[in-house]
C-alpha cells in the first residue's frame, strides 16, 4: 500500500514539473511579444510621420515645377517681345533713312539746318511778289515738316530705347529667377532622397522586428503544443516528457549598395560634338532631352555621349568634379556659377573665357565670361574624371 502511494506521488510530481516548464516558456514569450509589438507600433508611427513630411516635400516640388512652367511662359513672351522690338528697330531705321533722303531732296535749294541766311537767300531770289509769297509758303512747309520728322524721330528712338532697357531688365530678372528655381530643385531633391532613405530604413527595421515576432509566435505555438501533449499524457497516466526548445533569432538585414559603374574616359571630341549638335535648343526647366534643356540637363546629356554619367543637378556635378584653377581650366571642363547664394548654374568651358550652356535667356548657346554678367558669378571650374 505504501509503495503504491509513493508511486502515485512521484507520478504527480513529475507531471506538474514537466507541465510548468512549457507554461513558463510561454509566459516569457508572451512578454517578448508585447515588447516586439510596441517596437512595431513605434516604427509604424515614425514611418507615418516621415511619409507625411515626404508628401509635403513632394507638394513643394510640384509647386516649384508649376512656378517653372509659369516662368517659362513669361520667358517665351519676353523673347517674342524682343523679336518684335528688333523688327520695330529695323523698320525705324528704314524710316529714318527714307526721311533723310526726303530731306535731302527737299533741301536742294534750301539747306534745312537752322541757318536763317539760307532761307533769306532763297526768298531774295524771288522774281515777283507772288513768287516771294510762294517761296515763303514753301519754306514754312519745309521747316514745319522737317521739325515734325525730327520730333517724331527723336520720340521713336526714345521709345525704342526705353522698351529695350525694360526688356533687358526683365531678361536679367528671369535669369536670376531661373537660377533660384534650379537651386530650390536641388534642395528639394536632396530632402526627398533623405526622407525616402529614412522610410526605407524604417521599413527594413520593421521587417526585422516582424520576422522576430513570427519566430516568437512559432516558439509560443510549439510550447503550447508541448503543454497540451504533457497534459494529455498525464490524464492517461502516461508521462511523456516532450521538451521543445525554441529560440527567436533576429535576422539583421543590411542593404548592399549597388556597384557603381565606372565612367569611361572623358572624350572632349564626343562631348563637344554632342554639345554643339543641340545648339539652339530652347531652355526648359527640368529638361533633359533635345526638346529642351536646363543647365545641368544639358551638361549631363553632352557628357553621356562620351560614356560619362554626371549627377542630375548643378550642385551635385560641382561636388562630383575635381576642382581646377582658372589657369588650369581646359576645354571640356565644367564651369560653375552662383547667382543666388549656392551653385545654381553649370556649363561646359570652351577656353578663352567662353562657354556653352543652356541659359534661360538664350537656350543652348555660346556665352562669354565677362564682367557684364557671368564674370561676376563664377565659382570655379571642375574636371570630370
């Protein structure tokens, strides 16, 4: 009888001990799951916040693009006005020449230069009183007509000069505005890339934590299954100790940067051919094709013909190039400008103070680094390796 009681006591003790082990493991796993869920919630909240900021940046980029479209419309209008003004100047010069010819014809006898002696001689040569009256009338009409012509000519010249000065000022203002848009575009693109990188990092972290959660759940399921099996064995008076050891493993994933393609050696012949091949192409904010270029889109296009991959913006191209002094600069180097407080314009140096680039006022054209405009804004020169 005592032996039987001892056997039952030992059986019950072993059953309780083996049952508590998986239950304890399950409780610990439950605590770990709570911690993991909190991490996931925090990451999700952080991701939502960054995505909101990214959405705002995207909206600012859209606004900047809209401003660029408006600016291009204004530039096109100004260019059209300048063409009309040039035509007006040509017509005015033709009219001035015709007036001079007419004055010369009218003044074969009387030189209309304000000399009253010539008028007097012309009147004294009259053969009769009626001839005097006729000549007085002729002189009066000639003087009046010539005064009107001279007055009209002076007014026309003043008007044309005023219009020309006004349009040149507008062109200069638009050039500065285009530079500001280029600078803003660079800043916004950088902000966008930074935020996208943060979102990608959060997504990677969340993936790791969710993977950890799935492993914990799998371990918890295994522990609960083991507890059920032990309970069933106890009820059947059969003790089968089933130990399931599960350990969550955190898998850390790291993004591997894509291997950069080495740029081919810079061939000035290819770059030069591509650059001059699109000369006359209109300026287009954000343009990277032969339909229209902005400054950095043009240099990127020209160098791609030589197998050289330049970054998209002027400031990025400045960072990617090897700086050289003005005396060391050679045809095929890049020349950079700062009109608004940061690198906002880039072109290809041709030597002798000349460069070819996509300017907002002229499209793709050759320009000179002189003190009138571009010389005041040169930042430096860069060589593409």
